[in-house]
C-alpha cells in the first residue's frame, strides 16, 4: 500500500471519528429533524469561515483549469470524485472565503476606513475580481457586477468620479471581442437541407396523404432530424 | 507514514460545516456530505416506465450511450448538459438543446432558474425585423453559453449568484439548474411556427416553439442523474417567470420534492376572460395570439386533465388551480406596476391606438394604463389565495422596471408597508401562514431615489 493510500485511510479514519461524534451529538441534542435534516439550530462562530468556504464558490471552472475547462497542471483524481486535488480545493476554498467576507464587508460599509483607504481597498478588490475572471472562476457579467458594486461603495461621496469609472468599465467590456461558437458541420447540413424542404413545401399546392403544408413540413423535418441526429449505436 | 494535513482539513471542513448553521430539509448531514465528495450521489427518483411512456409529454431521457457531458463529481462548476434530439428537446432553429447545472455536495435542494428573453409569434418578432421586440437565442445555445457569460443579468440574480456581494438568498447554496431560453414561447409551446415575410422578401422561416418538451427533457435528465430535492424552487424573470409558472405543475409533480416553491418574477399570466370585453381584459388579444401560434390548446388540455380548476377560457385560472391543487406549496408572484417591457409585449402590437401613437411617452402611458387594469385584477385574485402571494412595487430604475429579482433585491420596497422585496422572498421560501400580499400605492418615492451606480452600469450594458 502506498504512502498516499495510507494517508487517505488515516484521514478517513480521523474524519470517521469526528463524524461519529458529530452524529451521536446530533442524535442526542438535535431538536427533532425530518428525513434529511440533521444539524442543530445553534451556530458556532468558530466554524463560520469553514461554512463560508464550503458554500461560497460560483466558479465555472475549478482552480487549476482554464476557462474552457481543460486542466492546467497536476490533478490527483484519487482525492475526490471531482478531479480536484486537495491542494486545489484548499487553496480555492480559502481564497473564496476570504474574498467573499472581505467583499461583503466592504460593500456593506462595515468598516472604519478613511476615504483614501477605501479607494485603495477598492482597487485591491477589483484586482482580485479581475484575477478570478481571468482564471475563469467567475464569468464576465459577474465580474462587471462585482466591480460596479465595489466602485459604488468606494465612490459613494463622489458621483462624478463614480459615473466616470462606471462608464469606463462599460466601455472596456463592450470593446472586448466575443468568440463565435465553432462551426457545427452536422447542424450546417441540417440547415442546408431544411431550406430545401421548406422551399419545396412552399412551392407545392398539394401534399401527400392529405397532409396540410405544416404537417408535411413537420414530417419532413422530423425525418431529417432523425437522419442527422441518430441515437448512438450500441 | 505521513498524514496529509490538507486532506484532513478538507474532510473536516465538510464534516463540521453544518455545525454552525441551521440545516434545512434537503441538506445532507455532515457525514453524508463528506462522502459525497468521494461518491457523488446519483438518482434516487428515476423516471418510471409510466412517466417515460405517458401519452402526453412523456419524460424522455437521453438514449443509452449518448455523452451528455456531465461529470457527477464536478462540484461548484457550471456544467453543460447536452440533450439528444430524441428526447424531443431542441431550439427554435432545430439545433440541439442543452441546459446548465452547478451542483454542490452539501444539499439535495435545487433551484430551476428559467432564463428570460422576450417572446415571438410571427415573422417580425421571430426574426427581430423592423425593430420589433423579439426573443432570445434564436440561433440556439452555444456549449459555453454560461461560461462565456452571455445571459448577463440572469447570471447575477441573487437566486443563482453564490458570490453576490450584498443580497443573500438561501438558494445560493443549492444545486443550480440554469434552463436557457431559445424557443420564443415562454417555455410553454408545442408548435412548429411557419412564418413568412409577407410584406418583404417572402422568406419563410421554421421556428420551433418547443418549450414544453425542452423542460420535460431537462426534468427527465434531472430525475435520472440527480437526487430528489428536499426543497425545490422554480423561478425566473419575464419569459422565465412565465415558464416557471406554466411548467410548475408537471415539474413539481415529477421532481417530487418535499417542499416546493414558485417565484414568478414579472411573467404574469393575467386573469383574462377570453369571451369578455377587451376593455376589462386587456391581455385577451395576446392570449388568443399565443394560443394559436404556440399550440397552447394541446399543452393546456394536458394541464387541464390534472388541474380541475384550470379553465382554458381564462388562462389566468392556472394561478388559482396551482394554489388550490398544492395547498402546502408556497407560491409568489412579483412584478413592477411600471413594467414597460412585458406590458409592451402584451399590448403594443394588439391595439391600433397604441401602435399608431407616434409619441413614445404617450404610447408608454397607453400601455401602462392597460397594464394597471391587468395588474389590479391579478392582485385582487392573489389576495384570495393564502398560499400564493402577490408583490407589486411601483418602479425601479433598471431594465424598464422589468424583473425584480435580477441584479439584486434592492429598490423593490413598498414604503407604506415597510416591506422590502427580500421580505417577500423570505415569506415565500421561509415563511409560515399566508404568503405576503402587497401592492404599492405610493407612486412618487420610487422615482425619487438617488443615482445607483450598479443599475446605471447594468442599464448601460443593456443599452437602455
């Protein structure tokens, strides 16, 4: 048995112990749960960051992956079924926890920062938003939205500057090129033959089997779709 | 032998996480959530033979051997789920349909978010010709649709934006299902549109109003690949709101969650007597148009078979039917009284005095007069249904006051009742007793609010 396997087994054992204790505690003290409900009602602030970390991600791609979903670098598929390595998940959760907490505190104005400090903090948060966007962890509309929320919090006392920055942000994102989807030869063939069917149907005055023009079109197009998109063999 | 401390950290995080929060129906125990990382749960409520072979709108999943692209253990990641055309799913142009899922290991709870995006029922509308308000994604759904960020405002809805900077919704921690819109029929149609450019080129287009089958195929896939939700929310704005509403009964029935919620944002199917006077039933012409163009009679026959209170002579009776058929569900409708978007779709092309009015402001006012009639009737109806609340704030300086739950839940307040939109959302998702009903009387305060940088930006991005 390899060192890594032993490590996983020991980790599993440790967590089993924690989990068993946790379950026993829930059974003894939980205020009555229904089918899937097991946790107690009271919260423990000691675990606030843990919970935040676990539920805070909105990434379209896991850490260590490119925006197209392909993977960069090492991924240990033995660790979780997701294909993320433990290092990936830990780094990801920690970063997201910290960021979401910072972001919400800043946007809510729940701090004692001076005007200058707020602007510096805003710049720092926007850098992080842009980094996450660059790594594909958030998608462009989410990035723009987060940046706008940060700017609003930073420039609440300077409407002119706020408008200027928001406008600049808009222009920047609008000027970005969008890549068209790659061509789909099957669909292109479908549309080519669909047009032939439509032209034929519109030119006809009579249709087989007493069908209406729409029924004829429906039948022909369904047949075309079945031909070009057959179920997989086997 | 070394213990990898990082593995312990991750595992412990999962095991201990729920200690700090109140778990709800549908949340996994910490122990189960931990195992889900290694053994992602699959289906426990699969499509039955009866559902798969039903005479009307069967649940048809992908054929065996088809690669849907889904990886069961890819948590916290938007994944594209491909649906094979044999499921009956396709976009208006005949391209394959797909939807998107972002799952978590900590809960079974699931939100179906239906994308908004207009509607169409003729050549100008379904091609966007002549500047007519049209329908989204007429060219189909790219595989990277969500990853590339195309749905813009929908993706920052607090219901599905886990990192939302200032609005919290409990669904942010749920499994997210993003149902894209590409059929121009508020997810309700079942008809091949054959539309010809009568006054111009003579071109004829095929436009598949295939919304119902798309939703049915997505539900079939969900049942065969994901656990049964403890809690299920169906929601969306505009066309998405309407779609969440019209598909609520069959989806809720088949997903079979323990607790079920609907929040229809700005996609009302107003109470409208199809045989009554138009002045008292302003949406009558719209309803007649879409019943014909989208093949709604067949779809509504299907609904009427199971919802006895639903009467096709008044499509708005579907509201009553859902509330009475599902007395333990909590349902909500939210929409602005100054919604200039859905109202325009509803009346602008159906009343000559509106379409011929050259002054945009007068045209808007004529539209909103009719909207007020419909809105009041709707609010009166919802007032009679305890488990179905109606929330009607006046104005928001965003997206033509259209859609209350996109971007954030702010500026949806009803000042004279001291209510915020979040109160209404909480009333639906977490409340007890009757769901809040509120219609704002103050027509001044909402328009006197200060500049909002976020809204300004979103308005700019949307081109308003």
